[in-house]
C-alpha cells in the first residue's frame, strides 16, 4: 500500500490525470454539441412540417438537393414570389430550409419564407416563423420589425408596441413607428367620444407631422369642419387625391375661396363656377392645366391618381399606409395625371 500511495504525489501522474479528465470533458462536450444540434435540427423539421401542406403547389419530396442548387433555387423562389405565385415560392423555401446545413443561410431563408407568408396573407404562419428566428437570434433587428408588422396587420397593437422595447435597446429610433401605431390604435377605438378622438388626433399630428395625410383622411370622416381647420394648402400635394374626391357636401367654401390653390383645385374639378382671381400657380401643374382648359371651354378633363412608394419605387393603383411591397410607412407619394372624366359619383372611397 505504501508503494502505491506515492504515485498520487508524482507530478507526472497529476499531469496525466488532468489530461485524461480534459479529454473526457472535451468528448462529452463534443457529444453534447452533436446531440443538441441533431435535436435542434429535428425540432426545426417538426416545426416546418406544420407548414408543409397541400397548399404548396410544387412536389419537392423527391427533389434532390446539392450545395450548388442553393442560389438558383433561391432565385427561382424569389421570382415566384415577385410574380405572386406564393405557394410555389413557399414550397421551394421549405425544401431549402430542410436541407441547407449552413445556419446563417437557413435563417436568411426563413426570413424570406416569413415575408412570403405575409404577402400571401398567412399572417399566423409568418408570426410563427419570425418567433422561431428570434428564439435563436433575439437581436435580429430586421425580424423584430417584421414581427411588429405582423402584429399590426392583425390589429394586435399591444403586441406590436411590445416589439418597440427591444428595438430601442438595440439603439433603433422608434419615434415615428410609435406614433404610427398610436394613430392606428386610436383610429380603431370605439369606446371614446368623437370629440376626444379628434383632440387626440390633432395632438398626435403636432407630435408627428408625417401623419398629416392619414389624420386629414380620418378627420374628414369624423368631422368635416375640424378637418378643414388642419388642411394646409402648402401641403396640397400630399392630400390632393383626398380633396379631389370630396363630395360637394364636405367643402368649406370660406376656406377654399380664401386660398388660390384650393380655388384652382375645385374650379378644375367643376365645383366652383369661376376661376381664381389670381393667376398664381397652384403648385400642381396638372391642376393648372385643367383649370386653364376649363376656362377655354374644355370640361371633360379629370385627374387620375397612382401611388408611388418613395422607398422601393413600386407604383400602386390604390393608396396605402404601409407600402404593400417593402412595408415602409409614410412613403406614399401621390402622382396625378390628366385623363378623360368618368361619370360623376359624388362620393368618396378615401
């Protein structure tokens, strides 16, 4: 026994023991990493199986996958998405996510899948995808914004505002977004009086002038007089289509006749019998052309409108609060063109 005990005090034995323990820990850690990775992959496959349904128009079950196919298949999915073939794009994204080994590429594909679900109207699926990404990458700013948009689209403004806090912790400027969500929530409220809603809308406009178009449109539905009180002729271009489609019953002639640009607008529209006394430009070329044509006896002109997103440069036939393509807020630019007049309807959809 005495011959064995001294071995424990041998420096070489201690070094060997430390090495053996280190190797055991390294092997155990490596094994645990492999197990955790396989479990994570299994969980992801189970998660994705929830979205793999008959709605997907492409049969990808027997489609082989090789590394060089990632880029062409991604481009094909994007082409399908741009063409509105969302089920086909979804099929390809699901197929790639299941087979791509690289985690960074997998997350990027899941981002595209979530965006496609949003465009296709599958908002709950998009929410699940974005939540799963944030579980792994909680500091992903792009996905935090995207998740907030999904909550916003489902009118869950409380959840949408909860996303703002982590964005602020990541040093994002969220003032404009917060005020936009306040406007949307206020617009939907039914448990306050019209007068209180108008007061809050006007206060909101003071805090966030970029909400001008949205608040003018809302006030015209609540109280015409209060709306005309905040209409700024210097910002006529921003609300030109809204004012153009107003029926006679919603005009405030005292305000209109006191301003050259507004007088030009409603003379060109045919609501006023006489042109403005001043020959000063209204600031909108199409309005000046229509007013001039009307003075010379041509009364069949009209304004037709389209709506450009100043961020992604996509054009749309109807107005929007968020761009349907890139989801930007306050990015709508009203574009007017002179065209032939249609039958008078005397009502507004705006």
